[in-house]
């Protein structure tokens, strides 16, 4: 099975205190569905006992099957939840999160967005010590490291054990953990993945991967969990901040702005909508085109196309329409023709495009096979010229920090020399946004506070910490 686009691994949503916790978590997690569509799960404290409900499927389907006694329970003090992808061949249900274990005489659950880039060596070390794993996720390693720390210390402070465990892992981790009395939110010292806190009028708090979840659930945005910070809500729901590690530098994933996050979210202090539009405007200045119409590739190319059209003065038209009943990563193994697959997801509107010089705005090109098929489809319907502008630089490197890119050798910009990309995709012209141009569109942090490793190969963590992510025994949620 292959996937035409890079995929986000996971989304997180947790609630502590306040009313209607199940409803709030459901609303929040549902708005994060784009971050993971293969499995969903929730952990709650029902009448004093932590329980998990999770399975393969979309959020609504998983929540429809929530046990009745959870819905009727009047004492639900906190909950954490998760949406995820898995890689091909992985056992979806087994690796679904939150993962819950018995530890120090109580149930502890964890949900993770990101990838631990030293997972392989940590797993081998633990296996050597006799640890048996229930899943193939890297997330489970944190629980085992916590348990080992508790055993060594001979006392039961879970959150000290968590801090010690976090000292042994490297890479990207936005985490939610929960026990009988606590909810804990953690962000790795680089701040690769977003994690935001909001509050409700009734004193409840929500933590979520994107601010859209807070907005949809009716919470006010308070702030982000800072890189290297652990935020703890205890039995009385007071919010306490604890710094577990100094941040060597920030490394916010710029690709959240380009592609992953929803346009209604604020990510790393900037509006995704505004950043995407700014990328389109900048692209129009860097790479003007002689065209009759600007056509976005839905959905994530939409806002860059708006910016491009505004700046260039060329009219925008919705010449491609998306079938919303086909998932973001839909691949039907029964359909072997790439062109038919592309057509099934995105259909050109002949009346809008025939005989015109069209400029497509893409958010990114990963393997290129989808783009090539799309261009051919436009030529087949009689489009006069097909140009393409891409709102980020070419992808040449893999990601070890929570995004499931194809292998480096499969990336189009690696396989084909720059001067041949346009011909390979059968385009009349092709220009990517420069890295400088992309970074000029984010305002809240300096350009050097972002990770651009999949574009320039400058990994924020030392190379010896980045292990081979293609080794077989980790599923998504791990490398
Ligand atoms: S390598 Fe690319 S996708 Fe991965 S964290 Fe860095 S910017 Fe994001």
C-alpha cells in the first residue's frame, strides 16, 4: 500500500474538570479528525476507575460505541483522547491509543503525537532487561521507562518517574497522560508538535493538538504548553506548570502550517489561515505566471491559492472538486490506475478549465505520482496550458519527528534533477516557494525556531540520535 501524501500521525484532546466532559472531548477530538483517521480512543475516570474505549475507525463511530454507564456517570473528572494513523500492516486496534497500564497500584494512560527518534535503541535496551511489549508503538516505551524508574526508586511518584523517563527519550512528543487523580500535558524540549491549553467558564480545562478543538468545544484559548514543560492538573483541578527540560532551541514543524493543521487553528502562535494566504501571496511575487485562472488543489491548497490570486490579480476558480466521501489518504488496493484513483478523489470541472491557461496551486509534492496523474487529467479535458506553483520548497528528506513521509529515495525531488521536475510532471511551468519565502510568512517566532529538515536536511537533533525509521517493528506513533 502506498500513500500519495505525507501523513500526520496523531491528534490529542484532553479535559480536566468542568461539566459535560464526554461531550467536550468528543467535539474536540472530532475537530482533530484530519490528524488521524484510522483509530480513535478515549480514557476516562468513571466513578473512580480509569477505563479506556478505543478501536479502529473514525471518531464518531468510536464514540457511538462508548459504554452506556460512561454516558450515565455523573462523576467524570477528566479524560484524554487520541486519533491516529497506522502504517501498512500494523494492527490498528492493538496500537490504538490511549494506552493504559497498571503502574504503582493504579491505572495510567498515555496518548502521544510525534515520534521518538531513539525508539529503536530504547526498545532494544528494555527488551534486553526482559520487558515484554504489548504494542509496536514507541509510545509504550515511555510507560515502561516510567515503570522502571518507579521500581528503581521504590516509591510511587508517577510524575517524577515520567520526568526521568522523558530524560531518556529523544525526538518529538506532545503527550497527554492520565491517572486516577491527574491529567498531565507534556511537550518535548524542541516543541515539534503543537499543544494548546484552553479553559471553560465552569472552571474546566482542555488541552488539544490544535486550537480548533478548543474553539469547537467552547473553550477559551489560554496558551501553548511550552517546549520542555509539563502541565499538571491534580485532584482539585488546579493547573501547575513544571519545566522538566531546558529547550536547546525551538524546532516547530513548519509543515503543520503548510499542510497538516486546519486553517481555523492557531499553531505556534500564528493563524494557519493567515500563514497559508501569506505563502500564496509570496509565491505570486516569487513566481508570477501568465495564466487565465488560478485553481487550488483542494483542500489544503485553498488558502495559498486565495493569496496567490489576490496578489497576482488573476481570477480564482474552483476548477477541481473533491469527493468528500473519500478519505484524505484513501487508497483502494482494487484500483490500480493512479489516474482513476486521482479522479475518484478530485474531479476537474470541464466548463471551468477547457481551453484555459490554468495555474494549479499545490501545498506540496511528495512522490509526484498524484500530481502527474492530475495534470494528465487536465490535459485530457482540453486545458490549454497547465502550470503549477507549490506553496513550500521541494521535499528532499525524510521526517523523524512525527510525520510519515515516504522514504527519501521515493521523494520526487530526490529522484529527479530540479531542471527535469517540470517535464516529469508534464507541466508547462513549475515553481516552488523558496524556504526563505516560506519562513517569512510565520510571524510569532523567528525563522530559526522552525524545523525545515524535510526541505533542507538540517535536523534539529544530532544525527546520531536519529535512528533508521524503516526498521520493521515500529508502527506509526513510532518511527
Ligand atoms: S522534518 Fe519536516 S515534517 Fe518533520 S518536523 Fe521537520 S518540518 Fe515537520
